[in-house]
C-alpha cells in the first residue's frame, strides 16, 4: 500500500483489490465468486483458500436452513408457546414451551453470524479479484506456501491478532449485544421464562420519579457516590503511592528492597482474603473494636459499617491498603527511568526541590501514567470486590434494591442476582458504560499521552 503525507498525518491509500473493483473490473469468475464463494480462487489454482471459503458458505447456508431461520422468525415475538400438558392416547404428555432467553441469545448469535457472512462475502470477492490481478501480472496466483510465508512475514499481525480478535468477539461483543438487547425486554422476576419486547419502557422507569425498584432519585444517588468513590479511590492511591515511592527512591533511604517488599506483601495475598479479614475485624464485635475497648480508648464499638459516613470512609481507607502497593511499583519504575541529566541541569540552574518536582518529576509521571489513571478510575467505578465484600452496600437502604455504599456495579448485581430484574440491571449496565466511555475518551484524547505519543517534552 502506498503511504503519503496528508494534513500532517499518515494517509493510507485505499487497496486496489476492493469489492467495487471486483464487481466492475473483475472477470466472470471473480463476479461469480459473489455467489459461489472461492470460485475465482479455485479456478486460479488456489484450491485450499477457495475450498475454505466455499466450506464456510455451505456451513452458513446449512445453519440458516436448519436453525437460523427458526431463530430469526421467533426473535420478534421472543416466543409464545407456554409450557403445558396435553392428552395423547389417554396419557398426559408434557409439552415443552418456548424459552425467551434462549430465543434471544440464539437470535443475537444468528444476526452476528449474518453480519460475519456479509464480511465473508466481501473477502471472497477481494480474494478472487486479487488472484485475478496477480495472475495477470505474474502469470500465476500466489500458492499456499506463498500465503503462509506472507502470514509469518509482512502479514504476521493478522495471524497474531486473529485469536485475540475472535476471543473479543465471542466473549465480549456477543455478551454485550445480548445484554443491551435484554434492556429492551420485560425480563424480570415476573417473566423469567417468557417475556416480550417493551422498547424504552425500562429506561423510563430508571428516569421516573416514583419509588419503585429503580428511579431517577436512586440512580442519581448511587451514581454520585460511585463517582466520589472512584475519584478518591483513584487519586488517593495515586498521590500516596507516589509519595511513598519517592521516599523509598531517595538516595538517603536505606534498605529500599526491604520497604518495597513490605508493600508488595499485600499484593501476594489474594485481595478477597484481605477484604474478608478486614470485614470481620471491623465488625462491632470484631478484633479492632474489642482491642480498643479493652485498652480503654473507646466506650462503645466504632460504627465502621453501621453508619453511612463511617462506612464510606472505611471502604476508601481499606482500598488504600489494597491499591497503594500497585501504584508504588508503577511509579518506582518511572522514577528510575527519568533521565538523570534533567535533574542535574535543573540543579545547575538553581531550581529547588519543589521546582524540580513540579517541573520535571510530576509532569513526567502524569505523562506516562495518564492511561493508567483512566483505566484505574474505570476499574474503581466497577470495583465490585471492595464494596461487596466489605460492606455489601450497607448500612442504610436508600431504595428497594440499593444501599448507601452500593456502587452502580453492586447495584446491578443485586438487581440481577437477588431481584431477578435482569432488564433493569441491563439498563444500569448500559448507563454505566455510556458514562465511562464518554469520560475516558474525552480525558484521554485531551491528555499529553495521546497528543504527543512519541516523546516527553
């Protein structure tokens, strides 16, 4: 492919082997490849590639005839047949009814399969036209050996990215589409087997002013606390971790390896074990309250998880214990890679320690760690373990399904697992995704890490 500069960025010229060129400039075998996949490749002795394309086309057609058409036909209604029994030859025979979850899942998979089939159609045309052009230029089309050699050389990225892309499609994209579809149905505790499409009714419930399972008031309260939690959980970990990393990294600090090992021990212990132990120790009858009362420091148990303010502060502080060691490791690596001549030049110019920190150290750390901070903020918004294992959303319920320390992710869990309101949980998941996607993209695209990827200035 030819590259040329355009508006200060790399511009990649379009490939000559396009679908349009194949349909307008290709010969009869190339054009017939739009109907019989791989025909153009088979004619030009690319038998393996041609047979593979034809086999995929046949597999899709067989799938659509046997199951796909049936799934698509039931998708608009999500099933109507209820489970029941009927009298056959004097005996009651149970008749299996439709299951809307299965119909929705297989219907979504069938739609994705149809989209992939259209993509395969474009590949068939492009491959046939490319084989035709190369045969016209070189006298023959590339052999299987040539294609394999190309896959391990200039097209190695395609080979290496195939399995990860397939995994993302199967384990991320498909479940995401299924979850989004569920938000437009009546799949709740009262409709666990058969349910219908309800459009935007569930979104209306989320933004309503009522006192149901979800409401605008409840959503706003949980969202505000989620963002407050994510802010403090991210930036307290960052700044305190940076402080400890800089103290340990000082030339005058002795036993650096020992101090780093002490912080690393909390990483070695599984997170859920630490959280469950802290949850037990901070109960009204737990070890901490018992010790403080025995020492005479307090007269009654401290309300770590029985008072809203105490519970929120407690989960933030305990998250510091869990998160600071990771930040120390990240920033230690960055501090050890800041060019020493920057510090030497600053000292020669008479800069004090604060000027060196604000003009060299801090900008360098922020430049490198901006993507890490964004992903950490996103991870804290979805930090299920800390909240669920420590407080479980307690202490005070603020609605039918959430508590004062619940995040959006733990609220979603309660709506689905505890309440079986899967449609409302899907709506919460969509809203969480929208908020995080907008915040992450805007923040990252306006950061120095994105605008100046090549070097730190």
